């Protein structure tokens, strides 16, 4: 079914609960040995939410109408804010650009991810952030030496899928680098602008600068000034390249607030009409791992 890009009401009652499970299998051999296997590394959240002592108008328009709008438990999934975990930074803390490493989807495209196991390990438990909250996304790149560099431009975030797509790569040949608090790189005619970032490689002589990523502070027609202190580096000799897209030894990072894609997991069969001005209902929701 299609996804409804709307958030389920967050005005839940105390006593509501959620839980998590993994898809696994435990096999016991004839000799009594136990072998556990995990089908995939993604946790699945389920919620039991209560809405008690609400007016008929509020309950019908906020919950019941929403239930019918999506087609009930056999219909569309939708956004749900998990009040216990809704940011990439310690679950509820304001996100930063270096909170989590993204996973590579294809050349220049990265999936926003939250890690529970060892970050970046293919078998580690993690959540693909399919539904980041609009405008909250932050992006960074860790250079070859794991230095985090915030990205201000040169990418787009798809808030419907949680994918980050970088602009086409720009690459230029270096013909000079100054020894300065903010290194000036001569790269010939270019289209870089302030706040772009560049990865530097293949420099001869000033080899200390290789693998670093710098943020462009200012530009001229043939040079860029970056926030890399090259004062103590060896003098530039020759060669070198700058690239804008993330390179092989770099990691893309992200931070955001996020919703979970979920669907109804029960029918609305227990609405309490004992008092038309004080109605109650409980709903069960379950996460869709790949909406």
C-alpha cells in the first residue's frame, strides 16, 4: 500500500508502551547445541497507545478518521513519533551533523542510518532512517583521518526516503598551495563557492595535506582558501587534486529528527462510548521496515 506522509497524533496517554523485536531463528540440534541466526540487522518497533477520556469530536477526528483514512490495519503506513527515540543524538537530544555514519546506496547516494551496534560494520544492528523530519537533516563528511567536516551545500536530502544525494563531483588539479593558517590552493578556473568542501589528494611535497577535507572560506577566479592550517607543513612541491564528492576513504555522516513508518496492527473494536464526552480507545501499531 502507499505511504501516507502524515504523522499519527502524539497526544498519547501515560501508560502507553512500545517494544522492539528482531527477526531471528534459534535452531537446536539433535545433540542439544543451539544456533542463533539473525535474518536482518533491523529492529522492529511495536506500540500500544492509549487515548482515554477524550471528547467524541477529538477522538473521532484525530484517531478514528485517521484509521479510516489509511484503510485500517490493511492499509497505508504513516509517520509515528516515538517519544522515547526520535533523534540521531542520544535518542532525544538535538541532532548534530556528525551523529551517525550513513550507509552507501550507490555512487554519491547515502542512506541516513542510526547505529546500535558498531558503527559501519555490515552485520551491526541499525535502523535505516526512512522518514526523517523535514528540514531537520544535517550532513557531514569524515575525511581520511576521521576529522568531521560539516556540509552546507552540494547535496540534497530526500525526506521521503532518508537518502542523501551529493551533487556531481567537481575535480581540479592543484598547481600551488601556500603555507598559511588558511591554505590557499591554486587550481585554475573553477566554479567552487564559499562553504563548498574539498578533499585533497596526491600532493607531492606537502604530503601532510593529503587526505584532509577543507571548507572553502573564499575564492578568486583561480584559487580557493580553505580552513586548513598548513603553516607547519612541508612546502608544496607539485601535483595534487581536489574533489568535492565523498572519496573512498571518507565516511558520510548525518543527524536528524526522525519518525517511524508504522501501520495499524489491530482493528478499532473497543471504543468505549460509556460517556460521549469522555471516550477511550487503544490502538496497536507496528513498524514497517521498508515502506
